[in-house]
C-alpha cells in the first residue's frame, strides 16, 4: 500500500562516500540513436513548432517520452540483477521510474533498491489472501531477509508477483550497496514492517490512527530517503518531522484518490479512510460509493482533502532546504503532482465512480517544468488556487479548507519567486489534424537525424 499508492536535462552527479562501490557500467548508445534523441529533446525549432501547434502539454509529452527513452538506456545495466531491478521499477511504477532517473548513478541505485524492497514488503501487506498468522511474522522479520539473497516468498499478482518470485535479484543488488545505504534501508524496512504488522490487526478508527498508519507506510519512506540523501553526501540530514510530512502528504493523496479501488478490492476490501471522518457521513464506508449517497460522499471527500492539506507547509520547508538540484527535482515532482491531484479530486464525485487522475499532458508539464524552488512555489500557488475555486461555502469544512489553502498561497507569495505557468485541470481540446501533423513532423525529424549520421 505504501508505495503502490505514492516518486532532467541538467544533471549534477552525486559525490560518492568512501565506502560506496563504483557505479555500475552502462551500455553505450549507438551514435545514430543518440543523434536522433538530441534532435527530439534538444529544445530547438521542432519543439517550438510542436508547442505552437498543440500547446505546452503536447510539447512536454514529446520531450518526456524522448527523455524517458534516453534515460532508460542510460541505466541499462550489464549485470543481470541490476537489469532486472530497473526493468521491474519501470513495470511496477512508471512515474517513479521517471522521477528516480533525475538522480546520479550511486544514489539512483540505492533509491531503486530501497523502492523495490519496500514494494516487496508492501506486496506482502497488500495480499489479502495471506493468513494473518503467516503475514505478520514475515512483515516483522523482512529486514533480516534482505541480507539473504536466497530468501523467497511468493505472493501478490501480476508485476508484483514477478518481483516476489525473482526477489533474489533485488537482494543481490542490495548486497552490492555501500554500508551507509544498506543500514538506512534495513532500519526503515524494520520500522515499516513492524508498523504494517500492527495495522494488520487494527482498524483505522481515528485521525491519529490515520496519521500513524501513514507514518508507517509512507512517512518512513520520506525519512529513509532523507537518510539516503545524507549517506550520498548531497544533503544535510533533514528533521524526521519534515521528512515524515513529505511521505504523509503523498500517502493521504493516494488513499483519498483510490477510495473506489480499495473498497472494491477482492477478496477483501481495504479501508484506510478513518472512521472518525467517514462516520459523519455514512453508516458504512462502502456506502459512499452508491449514487444515492453522492452529496454526503463528496462532503466526506472534501474533509479528507482538507485533512491532507495540513502537511503542505512542512513539505515546502523541507524542499526549500535542499541543496542539490537533482534531489530537489526528485522530491518536488511527486509533491506538485500530489497537490494537483488533490485539486482535481476536491468536490469531485467521480472519485466514487472510477479512476480520477491527472491527464498525461499535465503530468508531463509538471515533470518538465519543476526545476527549482521558484517552480515549486509557482505550482503550489496555482494548484492551491484551482482548489480554492472549487470550495463550496455550504461545505461543512469550507472555512478550514480555505484557511489551509490560503496558508499555502501566502507561503508561496512570500517567497518572492512566483512565475506564471497557467496550469489548468480541465482537459484541453485536441485537434486530430494537428496531432497528425505533429506525428509526421517527429517522424521526419527522426529519419532526418538518422540519415545525416
């Protein structure tokens, strides 16, 4: 649940601590392919034409697709276990796989392994078919298993089952990391496994329970990442309270957005909305998905969003203290997307009808345009403003929601760094003829680059 719910053209390579191994070798790219990619993402006339024809989101999508292709080749490893690790990362979380590639090689390897270890732990927790008497000991002892490359436990479905069946590759990669990285991953895995085990037998009743659960499955991720940044020599060790808020904000957004997926889980529903909130609006949490309860459901949803907004100022404080641009981008992109998702979900009954997520073009813009704290402040200001426009004065939590949104906007304004992006939650109109022209243009550019080589 922790990670399934949750992570540049200009790069700064990390400085390796003395106990870290040398970076894994990567395959070189053919000159023809490299030339074509440079043309596509180089930011020249072609991208200007794309932007003029189809707008900034189409341009961002083209840049993102090309950059993602290039970066996947950069991290392609000769060693089978590293090849599996990065391939699996792309399969279980494409968005995180894109964000992680902002980092330099050493830190990127550590974060990749950290993610996959916790995703495996998460897979055990999420598999509702595993009896409690088997699941709890595995969660509690998982931090010991990661030092045994022969350990195996089959569970989960689809890509997560593949991860568990071939987990020895991840463990082999873990054992190649420096001791500073290993110690951080082991400690967070131990604390997270213990917390997950606690909530196997405990319902999320109060808001305090909700915060505690989110701490175990996501706040600890933030704390662990801060330790990895510090072990890499890139950042000072951030206060645990701020690192925790970074994780809680992402987790609460995902829990709020994924209501319908969780409540319809087979063979058993997963219920993470705190009873203290939802019991004001329904007798049972699953009742909120029925159309005759839509008005109350939306009010409950709005209170869930309002609860999560309390973490945003801590997130801004955390990010403003970061020194390395690659670490900032890695941390900031998911936070901006989370606030945008809250703005999309707020007062939106579709959360109870199906999947609600940001359109790909907007996601691509956020990834491409989040390169500094000025960009972060701008995005937080604009998405909080979009959320504010949706606040209904008749909503029982309207005044508190507005208070928290205004606090975000004031923090961003007081930075003196605001820009103008013009982000929009509405789906833009697409012109099929223009899209065809774009495709033909890109094909011509690509073939032309190959021909010139």
